[in-house]
């Protein structure tokens, strides 16, 4: 018998996969980890009109996920259909661009049943409760069940039918953290719904997170929910955002620049209520704070973009975490302008956490016994006491009295200057406490804002190149750059088409001096690909203005007169963004008198 030629391979045969295999493949797209399952089930509960949603997990969700809601429920005869792929009550399939619900693909429940042991128990008004179980894709019979209302979906032993997937899961703690993040994001999207997350590992029933339904109008409810989810510090230092443009509505809250993070871990974006991770939206958020934060700091925000569903495609990925806008430039511009307007409206305001950090750094020694002070004396009594303690004081009529100048009123936000220490820090008195101002940083910001205002009024001076620089690019790259040519021209960078994919650079911003035009345009292209927009030229121009402002501001080491210090305080109060320097650091710290007295045990 002749040996078979090893080079000859058998002809492949086309097979129709069975439903179990199809569902396991689909589950790989929709269900990456327990947090993905929780997301799908909680979104189903929200779509069902639930007012209360409880999630119970064990071992990070690997052994148990149970989601209980008080929504409309599923009738018993419909339970088998709910476990079929692409069976959904959310859409009729006629218009995939007009989506008004979280779920619509009809893949979550059959996918869960394909990889774990799934039980659904549900009841609708006027009918008896019913239950169905599916394990590894094998359906059981619909059985009667006791339930007051709503739906309970229980998933046990996730990925038992696909054990290879278990190897890719992280520790129980990491998976539980991911589940918590999902629940918190959805809780932010639905402030009028109560969310409860419990951990039943090791027989416990510990409440990990709870957010009770908020009341009031949307902004008040959202502010209350963000206080619960992100903490009091964020709520106290967040600015309300409300802006509209061309059919898009931006709402939410964004924190002051001085309340920032070292990583982009507190940036929450929603499109028509759906939590998303979108590069273009994140890039717009970063661009809005570009002028008030250094590159190693990241803003904190919860932003909601609402629009007609036909203006955005949410059917980009099975997990529905990515979206595609019909007019991305409009959305990006709305976010940047809306945030910058809110930051400018905040004026000189700095975050309360700056004062808290300052107080935390002061660790007074506790002395015993505590001495309880008398009531604070009047202003005239204090003045006479200070004079009595001054060198050379005498009660004789010929004594020379030099009272501390108190001309400037202390009822203004930053108070009245009283002293300068270390030839830089201004101490000002307010009605409620004191303000410590970094004189150099504050003046640097004031000069910078003046330079920016002049640039906005007069434009950025362009420097014409004696010989235009011709850059060879692909036609697609050239088209991308030419599409934003007008925006680049506003900052002094003039480009023109030069045939094919070539670009002619005829002008560069004069303030930048000698420029590597090719490197700059390549950076702009990278930014366009990454975020859908580019502020590269603007950031370079503003970086130069920032350095000019630094050199042109009051230097540390120069002693200021009283009227100079007060003039600086008044200008800070009138200048937007003066609460932080050009790099996002605070320009002043405000300490309440009650906090200062607490440091000295006077309360």
C-alpha cells in the first residue's frame, strides 16, 4: 500500500455548528468575566422598569451571581423564548439605529446559560410565578415558582462548561472589584433606582455598596448619587455642566482642577444613559483640562451626552461599551467648550481638599489639661492689646502708636492682606478665617490669562517660511490634516495641499521660533487617530505663553507692599481659573478660623 503524501491535506468539510457551540462562541464576545454578566443582567433589570435592584455575588462572581429586581417580569410561556439567541423584547429589528434601551441584541441570557448553570424565576402582574433552568446550554422545563413580583436571575459556576476560560480570570478580590465598578457606573446612570451589592462569599451576606433612590430634579438627584458613589469630596468640589449644541445635550459634574487624580481612574462617560469607554470622549475631556492640569494629573468627571438615538450607533461591539457618533466633531467641541466655560465660571475657586490636606499636615502636640478660652474679644480690644505688646509701648500721652493698617475690607472672598512671609506667601484675613496665597504662582496665572486674552483678540502671529516645507504623506493623512486646516491656521500653522498626498507648510507660529513642522504634523495625526481631535498646536503655543508668564510674574524673594498684595488678591477674584497655577497646583489655601482654633484646642 502506497504511503500517503504528507503534503496532501484532506479537503475541509463545511459543518453547521450546533446551538450549544454557537452560544458558547457568542458568550466569548459578550461575557469576558463575572462583571460582564452582572452588567448584562442589571441592564436587563433597568430595561424592565425596576425601581430596586439587588446583586449578590460569591467568590468574585465565579460561583454565584444573583440579580433580583422588581421590574415588569417575564411570563412563564415566554421563559424558553427568553433563552433563545436573538430573542428580545427591546426592538422589533426594523431600525437598529433607534435604540432606546440598554439591551437589544438578545444574547446575554442564552450566553449565560451556555457557560454556567442559570435559573430564571419571574412573575408578572396577574399571573403565577414561573421558573426555568438551563445548564451548559441544556434547557429544563418551565415550573411553577413562588415570587411576589419581578425577576430573579441566578447564575452559578460561571464558565464551568468552558473551563479554559476560568484560567483567564483574576483573583476573587479583583473580580469583585470589577463587579463593584460595573454596579457603581450603572448606579450613576440611574439615580432614581436603588442599587444594592452584597458579597455572600464564605457564607457571609455583607453589603458592599448601597445607593438608595434619589429624589428631586435630575441635577439634584445626580448630585446626590455622585456623592454616594464618588464621595463627599467630589460632590463638594464638582461643577455642574449643562450645555447644548446641534441636537446634543451635555450634562453632569466635573471637578475643579485642584481636585485631580494621578491616573485616569475617575472619568465616567455616558451616552444616552449608557456607560461607555470612548477614546474620542476621553480625549475631549483631557483637552478641556489641558490648560489647567499638568500631563501627569487627570481630571475627575461624570458626563452625560444625550441625543436622538439616530445620531449615535451603539451597535459597534457586542459589549456595547463603544459608540460611534454621526458628527463626532460636534460632540467633541461641545464637551471642550462646555467644560471650559464651567471652569472659567468657577473663577478663583479652589477645591476644599487643599485646605483639608493643609490641616492634615499640621499635627499639633496635644497638651493636657486643655485650656478653654474665653469669648473672642472685640476688634478694638484686640488692637489695643497688640499695641501694648509692641516694642516701645508706653501708656504716656507722648507714646507713639502705630496701628496695623486695616484699610482693606475682609468681607471679600480672598480677604485683606495682612503680611508677607518668606518674601512670597501672602497672609490675608477673611471674615471666616485666613487665606495663604502663593504670590508667584498666583501672579503667573494672572499674567498667563492676560496673554491668552490678547492672543484670542489679536490671533497668533504667523511666521511665513522663506521656502515652504513640503511633506510627503498618504492621501488619507493629507485629507485628515486639510480637514482641520482652518483650526490650525488660527494658531499660526498654515498648510496647503501640494498634489497627491503632499502637504505644503507655509507658515508656523512665530512664538514657537524654529519648528520641526513634520514632527508637529505627525504628532497631530497621532492625536487625531487617538482622540478624534487635536490640540497639539494650541498646547504648544500655550506652553510658550505659560513660560513667558512665569518669567514675567512676581519672583519669589521680592517683598511686596500692602497695596500690591491687596491688588493681587482683587485681581485673582476677578480672573477665571486663578485658583490654580498653570500646572494645576493651587495658588492659595483657605483655612477656616474654626479649624485653626481646633488645631490649638480652643474648641
